[in-house]
């Protein structure tokens, strides 16, 4: 069975999607996106600087567009048995699987990006990558700290990203290092994504999601907060709303997809970060048989 996975924020690079513009269908979608967004995001994607691509109003829709337009240009080749997306990538996966229209998906991503930026500005916050500790050790130490700090991204065995207030993350990094973490590296991000500090953004995005039409996808989607196969539109909406303050359970998602029969993983979008994570999850399983492409 073939599983398609879609990357999240951080996968952007200058020149992304430029080769797709030669395709007439892709060109039409890029131009439609430029019209919806109100500026030529395609120009920034194709030739913008790294700094321009890091702007909130650009990063998330740019990654979404690259992933979705790539999936659509695959045509008959794109026949997923299951899909999943890492954080932002969940929206790309839903559009690629025909649960969301291209226009509605893009508008939700724009709303999400703006809401997250506003939430970041309300309280200084950050994230950190923790390497070399078991999940439960990271969780227990975060839970022992009075400040806001939680396990936010379960990327693969031995790699968790924590998220919270600056003080909370600093305290957690010190305690996790004492507990034997190989590395506790603060990330260059604008805020505490996938933590309770994103609650204002969740409330704003909730209204937009509730007012959009989501159809049953052409195949099951495995969502970040509930890594099990799902095709129910109402459950999909509920999981999307929860996602901003909930953890990205990527390790658990890949484990479940493999258990459900995934034998080939294809990353759709800029970069190949997810390929590396899938390989690490796959290697950690008692029986490893999935292929990554």
C-alpha cells in the first residue's frame, strides 16, 4: 500500500515549485493562488530570498502550494491508499485527497498563519529539539515544570520537540540535559506552536474550519492529534481545530500506517525531511519493511 506524506513549516527554499510552473494546470493554480492571496507569492517562491520566504504570510501558503500543486500534477500517478501531513502538511494532505477544495484549503492556511503570528505576538515563546531521550522521560520532566512547556512534536524515536514559554523551555532544556539528553537545542521559531499558548489561534481558526466544507477523502487520513485512519468529515474538522494546541504525533502516525499495511512512503512537497523521519521510525520497529521514496 502506498502512503503519501506532506511536509510542514521549515521545508521552504528559494526556487521551490519553479519547475512546476511549466505545467499548464500548475500555472493556473499558481495564478489562482496569487489572486486569492493578493500578492504574487509565486514570484517569492521561485526567486525570493530566504528572509522573504520566512515571512509568516509567505511560509505556510508557499509550502501548501508546492505540495498540493505537485500532487495535482501527478495526475493518475497520484493514487494514495492513505495520507498524512506534518502539522501544516495536514491541510495539504486533505486537499490532495479531495476532502478540501484548493481554494478553501489555501484560505484556511492563510487564516492559520495569520492567527498563529498574532498568538506568537501575545506572549514571547519558543521551541526546542530534544535528542536521545525516551518520550515518557521528556513528558514527565515537562509536566514537573510550573511554566508552560509541553512535548509538541513526536518526530521519531529519540527526537521530540518541546514548546512553551521561553522560561519554561529554558528550564526544561536544563533538566532534560541533566536527565541524559544528547542534545537540547532551542529552535529559531516565532513561538510555541502546538502548545496551550496557541489557544488564541485555535479559537480564530475554529470558526473558519467550522464554516468550510470538508468531504470524505478518497482514502483515510491519519491526523496529527489522532494517528488512526479517518474519513469522517466532522471528525476531521475536530482534529484540525485541536491540532494548533495539540501535539504532532508523527512517530505514532507512521507506526500506525505501517501497521495498517503501508509498504511505500512518498513525500510530496519541498525537501525530504519526512523521508528521514519515516526511515528512523521504520528502523525502530521490530519488523521493518516499508520503502521510502
